[in-house]
């Protein structure tokens, strides 16, 4: 990885590599035929990845490198980790997404074919306490990026959105066509940027894709990169940390939500999680320790037994 400071200059592309041969695909997206990358581009694909030193970003960067793309990461490194960029050919630009003096020269001179946007604040609870922080970072700053893309003629945009744009679903599992009605500023900020992208499509032909994933978790297959949030707010890592004794307990928030089937669904979810973890843990006694701690905190033993049934 090469580390770059941007002050109106943009680095030259890495050594040319050709795309691997990929068989033609016949699937469609929004009614259009999806072509493999090398059929769309007759040159090396250049991709800018914002927030590429975070958690999901580095996994994407590695996949892009594998298919032969020339990748540049833009990250202010507030929550990023330089160690997550393990491929030496990846270029890192340390800069803020909302800094026009960085973003505009980067886009105007970079010759990018596409932008993948991961940079965002993601703590739902914090967004409720400080909504302006989230609207500024998750909406206002990306507007600078989109403006630079328009000026540079870059019209391919992959946006890391969230399932939180759906709010309270009307059906489970949630289809992609479910009505979007976010219930917190984090979800609203992502939903608003989706709407901005659609308006940009109508105005100047921006072609965007939204990724509304749920709980992303785990590390890469080779163990080189994984989760490193501080503080850790994601459910699955916190369950793992509790089972290994690194956290004392798991916090579950919300006592004012009318869920008649809540206890039944909770037991089912806990059972599935514990069942999955039991097979992967090297020391099964960690499960026993987790049970002991739950009992100490007043969780009914019958509920615990129900969760562990057939485990």
C-alpha cells in the first residue's frame, strides 16, 4: 500500500493488470443485462473507495484488487485502520470526504471509472443523541463527493446504505421492495442520500446501487482483516466477546416496544446464535460461563433452558 497526502495532486495508477476471463452472465439488474467487468471496460478499471480503511471497505478493496482493479482509498482515518489495507498496490489518500480541496482534485485528475462509498458514522444510538452530527457526516459531506463526481464525469456509484432505511418492517423476511420508513437519524441519513442519488440520476445520469445489508460480521478467511470497532456496538461481536469473557454481559435495549411474540422470537434467535457458536468455539465451557452470568443477572433459568434446547 502506498500512503499519499493530497494537496491538489493525484497519484498515477498502479502497474497495468488485465481482468481475469469471466464467462458472460445472463442475469439482469433492473431489467438490464449485467455484463462482466472486462466487457464494460477496455482498460484497467479505476475505483475510488471512500472509507476503505474501515470494516466492510477493506474486504471490498481486496476483492477489487483480485479482479485486477486499480484501487484508491479515501479515508480520514478517524475510525479507519491502516493495517486493514493489506495489498501493497492500494493507494491511500488521507483526507476528509467533505474537504473540497481534496476531493475535487482527486476526482478531476484521478480518471476513476466508479466510486464505492463506505465512509459514514454508523452508531444508531449516537445518531439519536446527536442527529446533526450524522446528517452532517452522512449527507452533507457526501454531497461534496457527488459534486466532484459530476464535475469529473464519473457516473457509477455504489452506496453503502443500510437496512435501517426500512424502519419497522411490515413483513419478515424483508423484501427489497419494502417501504422505506426509517425510525432514527442514522437510517434517515442513509435514506436521504439514496434519494439524492436518484435525483442525480434524473439530473445528470448518475447510475447508483444501494447496499442495504443487515448484520455484517466476521473476519476474512485468512484472518488478516476483521472487526475493530471502538466502542463495539454490533450485536454479533458483543455476543462473541461475552462468551469469551472479554465482556461481562450483553446489553439489550428497549422495554417500551409492543412485541407480543417478542420473548418467543428472542428465544429462537438466541438458540440459533448459540447453536452456531457452540460448533465454532474451541472451549465449549465458555457457553456454561455465559449461562452462569445470565442467571446472575436474573434471567429466568427456564428461559435459558428453552434457548439451549437441543443444543
